[in-house]
């Protein structure tokens, strides 16, 4: 049996277990994604229930003997933090990506640091969309699905800002004569170069690369749906149209 004391972690998800316990999905800095049993935390006398919340930086102690560990304690790092209501769904989207793309017990320190950074961005009102897109790009890269964006796949020629391109999975960037239409998979060279440089100069570029990154993530997810996307789509449909 191994015991780990006060290790940096975040809660990605939790669900009830029996009468008073929870099964908690953790993302830890040095041990990767873990599943732990938190016994008795739903008991009214337990103070852990309020601590084991998403988006809070924690120090967590657990023991493990088999695949699933047993939570022994958790405490907040600093004061309690929360995401603005407008950014909660984005936070749950990040957690869902990590739950579906990370393997158990696979240390991903770089992704942990990226996640910490984007959570800090979500707690503000500046650069949120850019931060989400860069997180998606860097997550794909860390998992071995890096995007080659600055040169054409077949010719090796440099992508030009004024050009129109498709991104073909397993191949790369290909020039096309069609007009830019990201919803149909045609992107401007300017947007591709901005993503490659991780520096956007306007909102249109961010919008374009959202379609590209979604297509690549869908390929990596291999058909597994994201509940957070479905909720966002439903919310958009419920919004009243403007005359």
C-alpha cells in the first residue's frame, strides 16, 4: 500500500457511493488522473464535502492498494475560489475533456500546469476564448496529436495569411480555392498561423480555430460525446431570437 500526503490536485468529477460516500475523480500533479473512494464525506459531520468541489486547488492525501485509492484527507490551497456563472460550463467542458482523454495513473505535469493556467483565466473576464483554444491545442500536442499548421503538407510551402486551407487529419494543411468557411472546414491562413504562433489578433481567428480544434478533438474522442457541448447547444437553442 502507498500513502501520498498533501499532494496538489483538482476534483474533476464526483458521484454518490452507497449512503454516505463518494467516488471522486482527481487530477493530480505528479500521479495523473486517479479514482478514489471518499468514505463518509456525505455525512453531515464531515467537513470534506465542501472542500471536494471542482475548480478548487487542493492538497489531497490518499492511500492506494489496487486501481482505486482511498481518500484520507483534503484541504484548500488558499481561500475558496469559484468560477463566474458565465464560465462554469467552460470549466465543466475542460474537466470532461480530461476525464475522457487522460488515462489513469499516467502523469501529465504539463497538462496539469495548463489546466491551472486556464482555470485562472476563467476566473477573469479577459482572454477566456483564446485560453480555451490554446488549452485544446496544447492538450492535443501533449497527447501526441500535435498540429502542423505553418506549412502545406504536400509541398512544404509556407502557409500564407491570405490563403484558404483545409486541415486533413493524418496529413496536414492543404490549400484550396474555396472561400473561407470554418463551419465547412475551410480556414484562413491567418487563423492557422495565429494558432501556430499561439497569438490571436482578432476574434474571427479564434472563431475559425474553434471549428478546427473541435474536428480534431472529435477524431481523438472517437465518437464519445461531450455532455457539456450538448448542454451548451441546448442553451443556445433556448435563447430568444432577436428581431
